[in-house]
């Protein structure tokens, strides 16, 4: 499995999370881009006004996931194992992860983070 994870490059907590994910990438199958990048909305077929709702995963097969599902897919790609997606798909687990993801995403400004990617590397963001 390989693909692209689109995340909020203006969010310090989000940048911190994807930096950690990038460190765990032992396969090279994971691409991480801020959703502020030019044309990312068209590439992942998500309206620009919906991008801020969550992280988005564009799988090499063309499938698109959001939220906790997207993060599990990115983790699976980075680690080279389908285990995170299998756990996510267990009855009830995905629903709990989705609820936690939505809460964290809604309150993300309250969490510690790194320098947002769009501040550290403005050329990568529109």
C-alpha cells in the first residue's frame, strides 16, 4: 500500500504528528503534503472547503479516506503492514477512533505542536 497523506500544514499539532509518521516510514511508500499545496484538492478529489475537516489519504489504488481511516492508512503504508487498517476495521474500533479523531481535530489548537510546515516552508503551501 502506498499513497499521499494530505494534512493541515498550518496546524502545529498536525505538523508534529506527520513529522513523527515520516520518521516511522520505513517503506518509502508514504508521501506527506500539506493540503494548502497548490492543486492538492483536485488530486485527492475533495472540495477545497472540505479539506480543513480532517486529514485525507489518497491511496495508490485511487481510494480516498479521511480522518482516523486516513491516519491508519498512512501508518500502514509507513510501517509496511496492513495491521493498522485491520484493527481500524474491527467492529466498533473504527467508530471509537473516528470519534476521538473528530474531538482532537476540533480541539487541535489546544495541543502542543511543532512549527507549522506552512510557516517553516511557505513555498510548499499556497
